[in-house]
C-alpha cells in the first residue's frame, strides 16, 4: 500500500468507518464472543519526510497502570508497543504499531489489524479485570 487513500478504500469496503477524516480513520473490529475492539489508523510524518501509518487500539485508562510492566511488555513484544495518548481528555494506554508505506500490502494490513485487535482485546480484558471498558 502506497497511500492513506488506498488504506481508506480497502478498509472502507470491509468495515463501517466510525471516523473518516483526512489523516484518521477508525472502525470496530468484530471479535469472537460478541466482543469488538476499536481500531484507529493515522498517517504520521516520520524523519526525512517519510510517511508511516500508525495502527492503534485503546486499552484502558492509564490510572493505576504500572509503567515498569508496560516497558517490559514493549521489550518482549514482537509486534506492537504500548503508548499513552489522550482519549476524550483523559490519558489512555494504547497498543500501537507504525509501518512505513510500501512495506505492506492489503493482506499484511489485514493481518496487522487482526493481530493488534486480538492482542488489544486480550490486554484490555486483563487490565479491566474481565470487563469491556469500551
């Protein structure tokens, strides 16, 4: 995939987009057992004017989360990392992955979204002690 418009077209055909802004799209990824996970894709500018796509999913409020555990998770993870971003004015823990354009195709994008979604749902479930915060 070479542009955010290609990503938008591909995902818009497969999902109902909740957000459809110039550099941000979001949708709910349906998982088993009547669960879903919000997925957000944004276009970011990296060093050297290179553009990347960030795939992310919110996990839960940052309150009470041990930063050491987050850093250990990041160290051990092969895909995705934990980061903090605001969600409706409150700091939220997110699972993210950044990929430069040209380094993935539609199948790889779908695989990344599925993996981030499933892992994000698992982490959200663990953080919220079994509930679904979203």
